[in-house]
């Protein structure tokens, strides 16, 4: 009986471990001072020449992005600058992202607003900068569509996320620093979710092979109706280039703005 209980405990996984995620990395460290608030502590960097601050991404095949609830925006009904926690599968925070934009843009440009998202590690060092210019967002407009620029470290462009025109499905490409297409992201025809997760499939350029997905998790009727806080999961091969993983984090921010920013998103 004891061995069966132990087996059940192992199958459930540690607290904060999401169903369907890969085995947790037991080499990670958890701050013991507050079990409810866990952050990742930097360990020895992996071998190789990686952008500073992105070393840890090389170990992950699941990245969780949690938007923080803005109480002021809920009470006043105004659009506030977004903030996100970026976590591993154990729920440990590895990065923190803050939107920088002016109130005028948030009020009058709404989800199309230009902004900069600065991603810092747990020591407060900025490791990724995501630049979003003001652009169009319409299946009827084949030009000047959405685009993000990814810098890692700040000042060094490593990639782009570019929307591609399609009359039926949301389509995007992950590009390298030379704007050469690397991967394609294909979303569903309807992003409302219908009380379930919304999956954007990560595919090869010819769309014949799916290598991962970016999911917007449905967190429940009450949470989705009364807040605009969203949760995303990036499922990719662990050995995928860290700059591509950084671009996919930027893609999550873009999807949040484009499809899930309003309070009724996710129903």
C-alpha cells in the first residue's frame, strides 16, 4: 500500500506542475523563504555561446506566461500597461515582463498600440526587449500587418515575429535577424476558445510538420469575464534555439494583444 501511495504521488508531480508537461528539471533551485512565491535562481550556464540571460531557456520545453491582474483597470474600466510573469513548468518565475507605452496609445489605439516590452531576469537585469510598432490588424488588409522585433540582449536584434496575410486563419512566421523565415505559427479559425484552450500550432515553413504549440489556457468563466488576465503555455522541443524561444515569448505577447486583450476573451 505504501509503495502504491508513493507511485501515485510521483504521478501527480510537484506543486505547480502542469498536467501534460514534461518531467521537471530537478537541477533547479527554489527559494525556501516563501513556498507560495517561487523564483528560479541562476545556476551554472550551459556550454555554448548563448545570449546573456537566455541560458536557462536552453533547458526548457515548456514556458508558462501569466499576465498579472490589474485591479485599477478592473475598477476604472481603463486599459493599463500589461505585466507578465514568465515561469517554468514548476511555477518558478524566471523572467518578468513590463509593457512601456503611453496612456494616449492605450486609450485610443487600444490593442493596436505601439509599445515596448522589457523582460528582466530575477536580478532585475534586462535580457530581452520586444518592440511593437503601430500596425494594422485585419484579414482584409494584406499590407503593413503586425510585426515584433526581438532583441537579446537589448540592442542586439535576434529575430522577428511577422503576421502573414490569410483570409481564414491567423498566420505568423518566426524570422531570424536577417528576416529569413524559420518557423510558421498557425492559429485556429476562431480564437474565442468556447470554454477551452486556444492552440496556435508551431510548424515548419511548409506546414507539413508540427513541432510544438503556443496555447492560451482557459482559466474559467469567472476569471475570463471579470478580468483580462491571460495564461499562455509555450510547448517546444528543449533543444530549440534560445533566440527562437525568445521570439515565441514575444509571439505570446502579440497574441494577447491581438486576440485576448478584452475582458470577454477566452469564453
